[in-house]
């Protein structure tokens, strides 16, 4: 594989990433993910530290197991209000987040980030510099950046 560069060159900056507080309702998690067009959010505590993440597949799996109707019907409900059987919407980010957090530095090479994403089974890596969250590297962005030169496609 040809070198794809460093995490710092590919990450989304702090202003471009999706974060929610530990007490955020799941409806808010979905809104934040959609607004940022990402497949996951980082969950932060009151001090701004990353303490977990929630990926779209977690929401789908949880919704599928807890709802009497399909997950997408619940998310696209015309009235926008969860029904009494929609246990997922009664939960908070802290209750369903993946607590496995794998912070990386901006200097880490993309090849190493790919390995970490695969080995840790996460979709997003918080990027931390001097103890502060400075951005995030999403699997989707990394795959797009690495594979795009191979396909000859232009960035959108």
C-alpha cells in the first residue's frame, strides 16, 4: 500500500466532528450524526474528555432488538414522537455507548490507524494532542482517502 499520510492530514477537525454529552437522548445522537454526515459520534463527559462512542450499527442493532416495529420506521415516524414501545428513545448516549475508546495522535500514520480500527472494531478514532480532543478520524473518511487514488475518482 502506498503511504496515505498521517492521521493529522486526514482527520476531521474538532469543529467538524460529531460529539454528544453522556446524558444526550438517543434522538439527539441521531440528529447530530445526520447533521455531520458521519456514521458515529464521540461521547464526551463534562470535562470534554472522550469516554465512549456510538456508531450507526449500534443504534440499528439496539433499535431492532427493542422495538415492536422496524428501526427505520421508528426513526422516520411522521409525528416525530417516539411511541411508548420505543425503548431506544428513552435511553441516553451513556447507556448505549461503546466504552472502548482508542485515542490516537495526529502524527500516527494512516496504515497504523487502519490496523487500530480493525483490531479494536471501532468506526472512529478520537485524535488527541496534548491531552485535548483536536479531531477524529472516521473509518469512512480514511477508506475514501486511501481508495480514491486507486479508483481515479475525484473528491466530492
